[in-house]
C-alpha cells in the first residue's frame, strides 16, 4: 500500500469509514514515511509507538461517526499535548511535558484523530523560515536547502512531504499562510476568536490564532470544522454560529465581489507574483465574480505596527519562562543571576531580540510613542478593512512577496526576513480570516500562493472562493522524494 | 507630638507640622475561588495544594474572570458610595519575582472598576469624610519563604491569583486615630457587605501607607514616602509616627524628603529605605490581551444595588431614632455587623437600654477576656434577653444577674433554670422582707439609736445587713421602702 500517504485527508477518512483501510494501516504508512524522512527534520518529538497502539485500539472498536476516525496527524509543537513533550522550538522548554491538552488538539482527539508527533517550528513561533528553532533547520521538500517558511515550517514541510495527511499550525503574522505558500499547500488562519488559544504556547495573545494546513481546500474545510469551537477557557473565544464548512463547500462564486487592494502592488515584487495575481483575477471574472479595485490606505504601516504589538505582548508572555517552576534552569548565585543565566542560555537570538524590542516599546517614556500609537494604527488598519467590506465580499492578494528562499539567506538580515510577512500581517492585526492556496510556480519552480481574505467569521466564503480558484488552477506540486535515499 | 482638639501635630523648634496620610488598602475578596482560576482560596492549607495550571502560569494557560469577584468589587464600591465604572480594563504589571509565576500581575491600572467615593468617620469632635480615589481588582502574588531551607528560597503559590481589592484613599487622613477609625470603618463596611472578612491576622487586609508632612498652614503637600505592606493597625500607627517624625527631622535639619518606598521594621520600630524614585520599577503596564475589557450594564449594577444590606451609617441612624440610643452607643453597636445582629436579637425581646448596657458592659468584657468574636460568644442572644427580662420584671436584682451571668458563660444555660435551681429569685414578699428587717433592727439597737439621733449615713448599713442576711436576694427597692418606714 505504498500510495496511502498520497491520499488526501477526506479520502483517507472515507476509506477508513468504508473499511477499505484500517487506522493501523494508515498510521503505520505515515509513520514509516516519517521515519524515512528524518533528513527534513520536520519532527521535534515522535509519538509513533503510542500512535500505533491507539490506531489498533481504534480498529478494535472503530467509531465511524467521528470526523477524523482513526486518522494519524502530526501537529505543530506549539500546541500543548498531554504526556507528549511540548517545546515550542525552544531550549527553555526542551524537556517540558504538559499534563494537559490544548483545546484544539483535544478537539482533534475527540474526533478520533491520533497524534503521531510534534512538528518543528521557529522558537516560540518567532520567525519566517523555521531557522530560529533550537531543534535545527527544516528542509522544504520542494528543494534541498530551501526554507519551508515559518513559523509553522515543520508543519508545512511534513504536510508537503506527506508525513502527515493534514496538520495544524498557528498564525500570528503569517505563520500558517507563508509556509503553506512556500510548500505548495493550503493554509488557513481563522478569524481571531474562532479557535481556542487554550493550551497553545502564547507568542502574541491578541494576534495568535490556530488554523489548519492541508493539501486542498476540502481537507482544510474539514479540519477547520473540527478545530473551531467556542471555549470558555479562552476569554477571547467568540460564540458564533460555526458552519459545517465541508458540507457547505461550494465553488459557485457568481456575483461575489472580490476586492483588489492597490497598496499590495509593492515595488520590486517579482513579475511572477504579479502574473499569479492576474491569473487569480482572471479566474474570478471567468467564474462570474466581480473584481473591484479597493484601497487599504494604511497597509504600509502594518509591518511596523505588527513589530511593536507582537514583541510587546511576547516580552510579557515569555516572562513566565524564568527557571522557577518548570523548564530549563541554569544555576545562579542568586535569584537575579539565575534569571539572567536561564534566559540567556534558554532563549535563542530572535526571541531575545523580540523580548528586547517589546520591553523597549512598553517602557515608560516610550509607551505612548510606540505601543499606544501602534494600537491606534492597528485600529486604522482594521477600519480600512471595514470600509472595504462595505463594497466587497472578500479580498484577493498574493500570499507572500516572494517564493521560498535558501536556508541561511536571510538569517542575518532580520528586516528583510520581516518583510516576508508584508501581505499576511495586516490580516492578523485586523483579526480577519484568510486562506493561502497554491497557485503557481516561479521561474525556479518554487510554489507561490494566493491569499483570500474574508470578513470576520465568514470563513465559509473564503473557503468557497479558494475552492473555485483551486479547481481552475489545478496546481501540481513537483515534489520528488529527494530526501529519501 | 501634641493632641489639641484631636489635632495630630509634630512640634520642633516652635514649628508645627501637620501629617498627611493616604492609605492603599489591599482587601482580599471574600470568594471561594481565585480571580482568574477555580482554585480554592482557603487559608492555612498545605503549601502548593491550591494551585491550578493557571495560577502557576503553565504554557498556554489563560485567565478567565471569576464573575463573583466582579460582583464583590461592585458591592464594595456601592458601600463606599463610589462611582461604578461600567467599563474597566485589566492590565499587566510586569516584573520578575520568584513568587510571581506569570512574570506579571494582572491588575487594573488606568481604568479601575470603581471610581471616587467616600467613607464617613465618627471622630470625638464630629464626623469626618475621607475621600476614596478608586478601587481596583488585582491578583495576589505567592509567598517566598526564606527560612526553611538554608540554601534555597521556597515558594508557596496558594495565594497566587487570589483576588484583592486595592482601595486607595485620598490624602485626607491627618492623625493616627483617624487611620485607626478609617481602617475599622472600611473593615466594617466590607464585613457588612460580605465582600472581605477583614481578618488581618490571615493577611486579608493589608495596607501601603503614604506619609508626608508640611508646616501647619501650608497649602502645598510635602513629598511623600510610601511604606509598603503593613499588616496591622498598630503597626500602621507606629510606622506613620516614626516616618512623620523622621521627615520632620530631615526638614528641620535643612534637608529635603526624597520620594521613595520604605519598609517598616516591626522589631526595630523604624522605616527603612527600600528603593528611591529613580530605582522605581518600570512595570511596563499594558492592557492584558488575554482578557477583554470588562463591561457592566446598568441592569447588572442595579441588581446588585438591590441586594445591598443596611450599612453601618444607616444602621446607626436607625438605632438612634428607633431605640433612642446615644450616638456613642449606636456607634459601638453598629461597628461590627455581628454585634449589631446580636444586639437586635437581644433587644427584640427585651429592654433596649438594659440590652445596650449588658452587651457593651458584661458581654464585651467577657469577649475581650477570652479574645473571641461575638459569633463565638458562650452566651446566646436568646439567653441574654431572658436574663435581661428577669431583671426587668424584678425576678432578680442586677447584682444577682451578674452571678447568673457568671454561670451562663460556662455553658449558655437558660438563666430561668439557673435562677430556679439556685433559688436566686428575688425576695419581694413584703412580709418576708419585714421579718428580715425586724431581725436586723432588733439585733442592732445601738445603731438604731444612733440613726434616729441623726446619723443618716447608717441607713446604708441596715440595707447591707438585710441584703447579706437574704444572700443578696432581697429586692433592694422594697428593702429601702420598708426600712425607711420602720426607722422613721
């Protein structure tokens, strides 16, 4: 059964339900392929034995009413998983084993999913290339020495390489959509408040949102349906009517008004990306959608705003990693010395950089000029979208201003690295849902993505538009198994 | 120091200094669970047995507001006649300490739940209003224990996350007596409302004390020092007295006061500098993104208002009007909700005047002696009212009542039973009394003669003899009447 891992999530669920495949067969297939794919370094922790045990138990008494009956799945190592080590890609949590389960992974377990491992990511999700992980770089299966994007780089790599039939990531400024774009996969960041943040290692609380990463839009709809719920354990979780996204999935976009923001035509953007965008516009028109030029005038301020708000919240969120209660501790002469050594040795450079920025922008004397102003600009950015949505149902943009880059290429140039998130960051600041779908390749043959941005809590519309685009684009990921000897 | 007209002044070299005091009281919210978690708040449990994943700040844990604590804060705000803010915001106060697991304390900084209000104090020279600046909700920290392990500091997180109300007064207090009265009044209001048990021994009520001095007559406030975390009224008074005198000394020597945070050393009875303004922490306050702004609607606040019980000020007014008590008596009886309840129970079925005297006299002496609260009183309100009725209807005299009380305190026995068993019923039968009196007269002919020749003072001697012979049971009023008739 060498082709089990080629199946998509919805197909696998179907085959298990029809008893054409057992959970054990499927689980072993993905584990075997994962074992052969160590070179990608997609996993931080493996849960193989336990997963096979669970698959066997499932097969003994299968419950086919569940939406993920017996499906193996590897998840980003930012989700706390009961009794499975959770590191957030950091030395400071190298040996941390939670006694509790995040709401999102619990939802997956409740629907019959089986966790086969924890996937690599940038340290505390701070990065766009997975190069800040304490557990090393991750290879993009598209090509050797290419970054898989970040921070959900282990997730995008494992998904594109078919080590897991679907996965989940977190997206604070583009950490799902950018790696999806870099690996030719689908990634969705839901509306803020759709998926519970309970049990997800926090980066920037007002921006963090978990979301699905899958091979196609159908799989994405199914995963979102499973992940999203109202959760009283998260005060920012929102009670709204969650759709049966998969059942309602529909490629008819006739009469849909799609906005094209002129501010996203940035200088120096590769020609292929422009062409890709035009291709998307053409497909929408051909399918009866209406294209409307819109303006999001404060787009230029999104990145600086993000790099004030996110580090500010991070500097406070990461204060708990102090060596006192759990995680890594370095010996010190006294309390202060212990803190300094623990945090100096336990955190990597990018995390330290952001803690420093965040501490600075919150300091008295700078608060008004930075944090407070950033909050005001954030409101303006949200107003831009509100204004636009009076005219359009959704917005179409490229996902990233470039395709995947080489490992090491941007590591010493943080600003150039940050620029990677230019199209994704405004959406987090506005709390909106957005999906990235693979839409073509650049001249090097690396995948490129298109992003569909929706109204708050209107995930169904962007899934439908993405579904229509996907059908007409018929993207093929040219992945050879180069990493398997 | 001098106390003229209740004024608290410090005098040096003919200069009179006024002391300006403001208090930041930290009152633990009476609540079974913590402000943002479901852990118990029970006092005195084994260390680290009341700690949830949220309290210990495990990765991915999120605070969820305990609605009961919001209600308690609003209630307290109403009790302080304060403005309830319909929108308040929880901020993060960032600093590192071993007993602060999150690395920040969640507290309301710019937008507290309760705004300006006031507390009325009954001072010997009249009422005085103390302004309340604000009341906000915040988390308590854990406890660092330095003296168990010789090498390490140990941390107990049982208190971590417990809800506190910080009640900030305006700098309206001017004397140690006012500080005493203010703390007692706050405590009393919160106990009436059931929002804080006010137990200072268990740390449910602590205060940071702001002290400054200025020459009497000056309008401008002096530079203040803040004395952190003082946990009894006595220590507050000692700390203020020391600190005010210290500041006066500095000024008199030509120096100036530095704004700083100081610690009160209870053993040495002195305050010491902890950190100056320059070294002050930069707490990097910002709104906690894990919590939405707290929005209250009018209906919610009105609902709470409806449930507010009669508070000490109103109760005092009622006691004066209804029971004709003096303001002084009323004050004592309303100072504590339990005392007022006890009083109302006793006076419901017996004479108000006697009830007041017996509660503030014998009963308080007993409680003081045993160092117990009125709720733990060995004598129930029901039995005390029976005792009072026995006095009122003449069954026993006040003196006998005291010995009955002595028996009651050993086990709350019904005074009627005691009186019957011990045969303590007052002798009020005129014939029996006459017999007793005749006997005394016939046994003391010399004294009778002396009395009749003008030694009026001997009358007391005859009363005493009669009482003695009756084992104190003779009705003194009747004895007086009959004796007078017999001797004159």
